[in-house]
C-alpha cells in the first residue's frame, strides 16, 4: 500500500511537464496503452491469458466496468485535474474513496459505521485541511503584494 501511494505521488508530481508538453488525454493514452501492452505480454509469457477463455458474461461485464469506469475514466479525470491544479489538491480527492466505500457498504451490505471509522474520517479531513490551508502570514503577504502591484 505504501509503495502504491508513493508511486501515485511521484506520478502526480512528475507527470505535469509531460501533460503540459502534449495533452492530458494524449499523455494518458500513451501511459495506459503502454501499461496494457506490458500486461498482455506478461500474460502471454506466463500463460495466464488462457484464464480468459473460462470467463462468462458476468466476469466480462465486471472486467469491462473495472477497465472503463475504475481505470480509464478515473485516470482521465485525474489527469485533467492535474492539468488544472496542484498535485496536492488532486491527491486530496483520493480521500473521498473511504468515505464513499463506507457509505456504500453501509447501504448495500449493512456494514456498521463505527467510532473508529468516524475518527479516521475526521483525521483524514483534518489532514486535507492542513494540506490545503495557506498559512495566514503567506496569505497576508500575497494580498499585500497584490495591492502594491
């Protein structure tokens, strides 16, 4: 999990020059296309693609949904956001995932919303607030220099 978070952080910060040089969707198409090609090559090399022959309609529907909704659409929105704002603000959107998952699990399978979950969510929102709130002295200096220009 830590490695995945670090990879996404590096991706968010280091991808900006490439997004600016080409386009958000072009950058994403090359990245996802390259990733898909590597997965196909690895699947062929290990013989794991044979598993696909046993897939029925439910598995194909789930795979297509995950590929389009959970993969392509999510990354399109992510890269478009990176094109327009800072990586910190974009990364803060990830904190919505546990909240959405908890509320959906509560509605679909009756999973209880516990005190631990509430405390965790409060901690996450406090972290978002700390990461996105500008210190008063910096905000005041920015207002002052804006007035002087």
